[in-house]
């Protein structure tokens, strides 16, 4: 506007002098030259201003982190919303009140800025989009009396560069870390380990999987069910609906045919609870598919019962038990045993309704089988829970016991998995503390982590090298995955 005013003034002055003529011609000539020079300068200035954006330096990542840290500590929800990339805001309809709710999880008065680091800077495959991943640290409060050391809040955020400015794309990981120190084994670890040992003792007496189901099974055909299970996967894609699969569809018939085989051959196409490594091309077991088809087969049998075709229904229930047997006989791990027994119990429960009170097998025998399978399942899940209760490293000793069990394909792999997580990622705080913190809170105890690592090293020293490969695969997986859930959204 100022430039336009000056140009207008010079033009009017030039016009007035041209009308006076004569003695002031020299002044007119000088003023005309001034006007021409001014216009050249204006054009040059405008051109330079237009080119400046092409030569400006993009915002540095540290500047973006500093802006966010200040907004976060000041609890400025509106300002935080303004630096979230527009694609995220519009696509997920994030509003100011969503960000306010997020910020309230982390009271600003209890936090102080600690540090910020760039973890990784990278571009998209086509090279057009640049991003960086960074972690900010904030000194936090004491989260609970049992954890006297102040916690540190860590936030790993993903940023994207757009039009020379860094925009917040999404949080990747948000959680507290608490440093603790305890002497191994703690009373809680001892208690959990004793419960694990007592459960294993009962399971060993009962036997896994046991042989009580065999009297209900028809002799199997020679061969494996690999072909049928592959066909079942293809059928499932077409037959799956909101309410499962059609009891009268082809998939149920394929499942029942697979159950007549003497062997499942499941490990030929599906991997165990844990993959053997990058070279293992087998898929995970589609448990949802098997569950849906078992339920559909039972619905089919009940339909036959209503039509008074009890013998045909009985055959289906027996085949469901047979299919469960295929799973429990495979050395696939805890999930194979757990799901296999579950399928067997489903079939046995239905047989217990329709079998005669006398005979071999009888209704009473089917009831006994249901009770035995239920008992095994309860014990199996109790033992697994002892390894899965990782809060405050509670499961450390139980995991060591599991990892050292010889010839155990059910608990040993999960014991090693638990030890790897505790060694590399730490342990979660107790559930009450996590809930009150508003984010995952991890406990870091260097002494406990050393115990876990030492056990892994000892296990890996066995002469065949097979266990060491499994342990290294576990370490690689744990390092590259977010094992514990965190608050990873601004909503």
C-alpha cells in the first residue's frame, strides 16, 4: 500500500509540471527520470519477494519439537491442534476438546522438560515426502507410593514436512518409565513361581492332552488334512458373514472331511506359536476361521437333531472332537493345546446331551470327558497366567522355570518370550498405577533385567544351537515391536 501511495504521488507531480511548461522543463525532466527509476526498483522488489520462498530454508526439526514441548507444557489444546497435519485433523475429525482430553492425562504442573532427540529421519519410497521420528522426555511426578522415584514421561512422535514446515502426524508411543531396585527373587516372584509349579504338578498327573477322548473317535483315514485345510481357507473368504459361516455351506463339509484324517498336518502349513525366523514362510493359524466353522458344524448337527437325524448329528460331534485331537497332537505350542482342547470340549458337551444313558460310550462318559477337558483348560490357563503376569517382574521366576523345562513345547517357548520382554523392555507397573497415570508406565529394574539376560545366555549355550536361534529371533521381534500398549492417540 505504501509503494502504491508513493507511485501515485510521483505521477500527479509529473502531470502538474507538464502543464506549467517553459522554465521548469528541467525539473519536469528530472522528475520523469525519478518516476522511471522508481518503477524499475518496484518491479525488482516485487520479483525478489516472489522468489524468496524458493530460497528459504525449511523449518528445522528441533524447532518443531521445541514448539510442541512449549504447547504441551502450557496445555494449549488449540495451539497443538494447529500443528497437527490437516490430513489427520480432517480425516479423523479431531477437535479441540479431544486434544484437551488428551492433555489432561498429563497435568502440566507436574512435568518439566528433560530432553528431545531425533530418532530417525527418512523419506517415502518415491522420495517426495520427508518425515522424522523423535522422542521427547519430561521429568514427571511420583506415580504411586510404592514407586518413590519420580517417573519420566517419554513421547515418541512422527512428523511430516509439508510446504517447508514440520507438522505433527501422530504419536507412536507415550508412556512413563520408573526406575526401581529390588533383590531377586521378591516375595511376589516366589509366590507366582510356587503357583506355577503346583499347577504343572497337577497337569503332569492328569496328562496333556490325555487319552480319554479316544473312545469317542472313529478310526482315522491314512494321510493328513492339509489339502482340506487349504481349501477351507479359500472357502472362508467367500462364506464368512456377519453371523459366522453358513452351516449348510461347503466349508462345513470340508471341515468334517478333514476331521476324518488320522493326522492334521497343521504344522506343514501353519507355524507354531512363534515363527522360527525370517525363513519361516508358514502362516499363523487362522483360529477365527476354525472357531467359526466348528460353531457352524455344531449348528448343522443341531438342525439334524430337530429333524430326528440323531445319528448323523452324533457323527458331527465326534468329528469335532477328532479335529481337536489333530491340534493337541501337534507340537505347536500353548495355543494349539488350548484351542484343540476347546474344540474337543465343544464336541463332548453336545455328545453328553444325546448319547444314551447306557452303552459304550455313554452319556456319563461324555460328561466325564467334558469335566476332564475343562479341568485341563483351567490348569493350562492358570499356568500361562503365571508367566503372563509381568507387572513388577512378578513372572520372572516362573518364566525361568518354564524356560528350563526339558522337552516342553507348551510352556518353554512362552517362558523364553517372557524373559526376553522383561530383559529388553522392562515390566509394566501394577494395573492401578497404569490406570491412574493415563498411559503405560514401565518399571526398569537393572538387576531383574540382568537375571533375565543371564538365563537367556545360559539357555543359548546348549550344543545344538537351535535354542540360541530361537532366542535371537525373540530378541529381534521384541526390539522391533511395541510389546506393551500405550496411549497413542490425540483423541
